[in-house]
């Protein structure tokens, strides 16, 4: 029996019609509230905390995973796609329990059911396929629709009970009859027992046949049809674990070149590997590293330089990386330094000591590209999220909160005051709530629709036409 997620409870959805106001004269996007999924109660259940968010390749489906091991899939409302202006409204499509808590008796280790990552496969038939993983086990799920059922079996009656064969006098052909639409999620493959350490990344290759999975020290290559065998393509585990200096933090395949992939590390390095060079890609093809500014050197430098996420641009020409205080855009043709650096919350640099004491400094923020590679999105604290326009070099801080969960609400830019006298519309850095953090975000592949996970709520925003 699936535990009911807060994302699917009755009455938990707030929809709005999008206003018809025009874009501002400077051409910037005005973001407005579209929906929020999940209850807005103060009481938060640990299992309901969202742990990953992912649009599929055409943006018609949006999947979330949570700490309770559930996957909730939302489907774009068909009317919202054809309305003028378009609306980014999603309804619950399917909910299923992907992972259950386990216990490794050999290692006396409890394995959480928390979903670490979800990745969609490109659609080849009417069904949808996605990969989901917790710390140890990856599963391939098939999500399909059924609106017809067969009736008129020879050996079974209408209740499904077997008939007495002695009373059968003839044969009949079963017929398909319409039924109420059912969406079924079934596990088609289970890929287990390949990782000693916690899986932090999965990425489907552009060849649509293979995918990679990465843990702290190794990256494995899988064929989607083979569950009992994978190939180790990166292994950074030293012979003596006392000599360990870095761990793998994220990995991703190139969107078009099936032989290229990147992985980032806790030392702030990004390595591009080419699988044509050798079976074991311990020797990278390119190393992307930015020299540290001596003026910013501190006790926390090594911790905040750790890269928590790396993403190829949709074109495949650039990479986006996120460390604790900034996001950086890298050109694959230039390894020495990023071509763009955007500070996310530089005002926290003076707060690193207290952030270390409450463990917030180890939070792993994700980042994502806009639908045309001209903007980037990432999260921050106090339910703030940041957007950076690569063309105009403008940036904005917005908030996902229950106060804006009202019809036709335009998001207002937030300003943070880091010291001195605070203005009326500014937020003091000392009043930020570090328990409210946006770690997971996603951007629709073709439209200005974003999904932001704020603890146990999923906020959906879109541009205001």
C-alpha cells in the first residue's frame, strides 16, 4: 500500500489563470505563480520532503521523488498548452512507491528509501520510461496507460475464476471493451549490487542504450537491458583509504556525443572523459579548474569549492557548475577558467563559521539551464532562488512562499541587506531561515516554466505574457 504523499492529497493544489500583462520594456521575464503542489501546513513530515525534480524531454511530464521513496508524476494540462496565453498547469498523473527502506546485514547498514535522482528516457512508444535511484539500487520504471480490457475469456468467468472445463461447449474470441483510464507504473529492470558507496548521479546516454551511475569513488556504465553486469569506467579509490583526497560529487553524459561524459569532485575540479581513449577513463581528456583567489583563502575554502552539481547546456557547448557560493559557466574549449561566474549568495561568506556549525555548509545545491541556454537557475536559503540572464548579465532573487500562492501573483524581486541600515523592502541576512532551502530546481525544455522544490512543496512558476 502506497503511503499518500502530500503532493497528491485532495485540496492541495492551487491553480491560477495567468494574467495578460505585457513584458516590461527591458525585455526581462516577469515570473508569476502558476501552482503549488503539497499542503501549506507548518507541520512537515520527513517522508514528504522532495529530494529531486525532473521534466521529461518534451516537458509534458514532471516527476518528483521524495525522502519516503515515492515518485509522483504530474502531466501538463492539455488545455493549458493550447490556451492563449499558454499556461503551465500540471495535474497528478501517477504516484507509486519506487523504493523501500532496506538493511544490509553484512555491513550492518541501513539503506534509506530516499530517491536521489530521477532521469527520463526518450520516448519511443506510447509508454514512458524513467530511471530512479536511492543510495544503492537503480530501477527502470514503465509508466503506461490502459483504457481497454479484454472480456469473454474461454477458461475464466467474468470474476476471474477458472471455469470447469467439463462444461465448455465451444470457443469464443475475447473482445476489447472500453474502461476508465488507468495509469500503471511497473518496474521493468532492477540494477543492484554494483555500488559500494552512495549513488549520487545517474545519466542516460544519447545513444538511448546505456547510462552511467556514479557514487563517491566510482562511475559505472550500464546497458539498459542488462541488470547483472556493469562496466567500471572511473575508479578514484586509492589503495590506502587514508590517502583519499577527493570524492566524486556529480556526473553527466554529453547531450549529443555518446562517448563523452563529465564528473565533478569535492576539490572543485571537473573532468571531461572520452570513452574512446580507454576502457577505464581514469585519465581525463580535459580538466576544468579555476585557480583560487588568494584574497578569499580561508579555513572553509576547500569545503565551499566542492562542486555539488554539473550540467551540460542543451546545445552541448557549455557546462554549468554549482559550488556553495556561486554558479559558473564553462566553455568546453577553455579549461583554464569559467567564462562566466555568478555569485549566488556572497553575503553568506561572513557567515561560514555558523553555517559550518549547523552543517548547512555541506548542503548540495543543484543548478539548471534555461530552455534556450541563455539563463541559469539555482536555489538558496530562506526559500529564495536565483536566476541569471547570460545576455543582459542581470540577476534576480525570487521567493517561493505561501504568501505568493494566490491567483495572478507576480513574483517581486527580493533584496538582501548584509549590513548597515536596512531599507523597508530589504531582507536582513541575519533573519534568513537556513532550514528553508531550495536544493532542487528544474526548467521546462522549451518554455519558460520552472519547478522549484521548497521542502515538501513543489512550486510551479511561468512567465507572465
